[in-house]
């Protein structure tokens, strides 16, 4: 028997964003192959002119992404020149949602379990018209902790390592945060978080993202969710592992990170939660791991040193 016959086949279109990692691209494509999406969109930024040999690596990566051997419609958006992480990924997603009402997004370092595709399909169906829900993620950063007895919980945080969503949400995406004023942001963030250090961190991220100091697309998506009182669906089992940590990564350099190469899990029958409310304690656990909140509080660092620490914490996002 063909092993692919026993695996879940997704109903959704998939956007696969790649760049310069042929080995990782091949590994993620194998997982996509198991799910056999009916439509596959492949987006790739161009090579950087100041990186010798990257043009060839990008070519190899695109070839790896195109090794599709199942019946599906393939569309490509391959850029000749490099536009950077922010524009490269955002324009690929815009292209995808211009053509699809909803779908699944994977990058070349986000390795999914097969259950991820079934989870996304069911959540896309169930919450298609529920404007409280902004995004469905496959990533769980709780290190084994389960929240409630359902298969998933709700979060104020946006996790974009393997996700699914709708055009209805993406059409509100504001890549330059033009509609938001820095003078209002700290006050509005206090409606989401009640910890001053966390508010300060997100405010600093807002300032750096809006000014272009941080070359990324996803913080903007997160701020849009915060300011629209949105929720992210997070599975109680981890369905995505990031295989891209290391020196050659764009942002995820620290191979010792708690979020690097998290074990993949599979889901059984999906049980839905009764209450549609964010799990604040789960979010605090994630933020503590990501931003070292408790460690910095124990150090009781003065505000000026805290600001310098913030700049160092996010310097690798440039």
C-alpha cells in the first residue's frame, strides 16, 4: 500500500514561501506532498547582490520547491531581485489572498505534521465567518502544558510559524502601520496586557517596526490583531517544528532557543472549546520564554538599561 494513502489530504490551497535553503525546502515539500493540496502557490524572493553564491543557492531552492509529483495546480511568484523579508513575504501573501479566499501558509523552515493540514481545514471551515478569529496556527510553545480539555485554545498572540487564514483578515493588513499613531499605542496595549514590561516591549517593537528598523512582516499582523481585539487559535499539541534555527537564518539565529526544533505531534479527533476567551496565562508563559521577562524583573534593571537591553534583544530582526 502506498503510505500516502493513509495520510490526510487537505482541501485547502497552500502558499509555500522559500528563499535560500534547498535542504529545508525539500523536507517541508515532502510534508506538503503527503497532504497533496489541490493548489500550490510558491513564492520566492530574489538573491541578495552582496552574497556571493546566493544566486545559485536560490536557484537550487526553487528547483526543490517545484518537485511536485501529485495532481495539483502550481503557480509561482519568483522575484529576480531581493526585496527583503518584509516585502518578500508580504507580497507573496498578498498574491495568495488575491487568488484565494482562505488557505494555508508554510515557509521553508516550518515543518508540519500531517495533522496540521486537517486542523487547518477544520478551523478554516468552523471559524470562516467568525470575525473574532484572526489566524489559525500550528505552533504550540507551551512545552507540554495543555490548556483546557479541548484540542485547542485561544490566544491574543499571533504565531506565524505555519498558519492558516482568510482574505477577510488579510485585507486589513497594514504593512507600514500607517493607520496607527505611536502616541496612542502604549495606552491601547494596556488594554491587552497588564504587565508594564510587556507593554514596554511591544511598544518598542511597534516603534521599530513602523520606522522600518525591523525588516519583518509579522509584527504588523500581530499589532492589527491586538488593536482589533482578535484571537489566534493554537492547538494543544505542537503541529509545527522550526528547522531553520542557525547561523544562516534570517531571524532565528539562536540554536539553543526553547522554540528550536520542538517535537512534532499529531492530533486525534478534534474537540472544540466551549468558551472563546484568550488564555492569558498561556500567553504570559510564551512571552516569558521569548522575552526573558521574569529574568529581567529579577535583575531589577533601571529603565535606561532596560531600553538598551531591548535594542540588543531585537537587533537580529534587522
